C-alpha cells in the first residue's frame, strides 16, 4: 500500500508535493498503518528535473528496463575493449537519452525547460544507464543524479581492437648514479576546467533548489497552520456570537419573568386588601 501511495506522491507536481504528502500521511495514520505513515512523511520533495524523471519512469514501466539493458551491453563492450561495439552503443545511448528526455519533458508539460533542467534530466538518465544504484532510485528521486565514475559509457570509444602491450624498456645503466627529476604534475586543459566549473555550478544550483524546496515546504506548513488557526478562530467567534444571542434571549426572558412576578405580587396585594375589607364589614 505504501509503495502505491509513494508512487502517487512522486507523480504529484513539486508545488503540490507537500500538501499531497500531508494528506497521504494522515490517511495512513487513520487506517493504523504507522509504517506507511512514517515512509510517506519522510519522503523528500523533488526538484523539477528529478520529478520529470520520476514521472517518466512511473508512467512507463519499460524505461528502467531499457536503461538497464543498454547499460549492461555498454559494460560488456568496455570489458571486451570492443571499440566498434562501443561506438555503436554510444550512438544508441545518445539517441535514447535525447528521446527519453523529450518524452519526459513533454509528459510533464514542461514546455520551455531551462538549460539546467534539461541538462539535469539527461544527466540523470545517463547516470541510470551507467549505475545500477541510480536505477534502483528511479521513481523516488529528490534531486538530479550525475554519473561520477571514471568516464562515462559511450562518451569516448577506444581504437578498434585491443591495445598492444608496451615493449619493456631496457634499464638505464646510469640510473643508479643519476637522479631523475620528478615529472611536473599534469595541468588541466581548458575542457577539464570548464567541466569542473560546470559541475560546481550544477552542484550550487542543486543546493539552491533543495534550499528553495525546503523553504517552500516550511512556508506551506506555516500557511496550513495559519489557515487552521483562522478556522478555529472563526469557529470560536461563531460560538461566541451564538452564546451572546443566547445570553440576550435569556436576559430578555428574565426581564419578562420579573415583570410577571411584580404583576403577580401586585395582584396578590390587592386581593389581600380586598379580603381584609370584607372581613371588617
């Protein structure tokens, strides 16, 4: 039951996530399912890109299978150092990711995605191909994923055929008497620096998105508390007005009863006076 409810929760748009989580948690508590309530209440609000990928996977059950199949074939090709196969699978990978990313954005009705959102969607799909652990989290992502292994499957294919082993070098007879200066550390090229800056910018954006999601969640909770307090105040005011009406009615009836009592007392006094006169005659 909890898995179905979590599917429903992660299909909800990010702006509706907190309210839906509150509703589903309350429903689980009401039926006495404390484990489901705990799992649902601890679910984290996804970023836009994470939600787009979650929705794609939850609504298309074969997506995870297709990503896994391509990942397995790429892994086998790399293990065999089959350059031609790697190049073919690399092209297939890029086409599949581009197609799935567009399908995901269209299905989520994201008409004009920012470059960052589109890049996060494609990066998450790439990570899912390369990393089985990422695939296992699909449908429950709260942030985009990025393949952090050494290289990426299909991005660079080696030359066709296995590399030839190097011929062992003959030892330098003078090496014992001559010290070799240490090689200078390799300098990162411009592309590496650009990738580092891009990765840093993406991490900063992901942190900012998580911070905004947290702030939005707190704001939603505060609004719910405010609305609940307003409802209680309205109910209290309605009760107070009802009590005031009851008091006015009771006071009016009390005044009528007092007048009736005075009239009855006056009638009694007159009757007593008349009785006394008759008794004297």
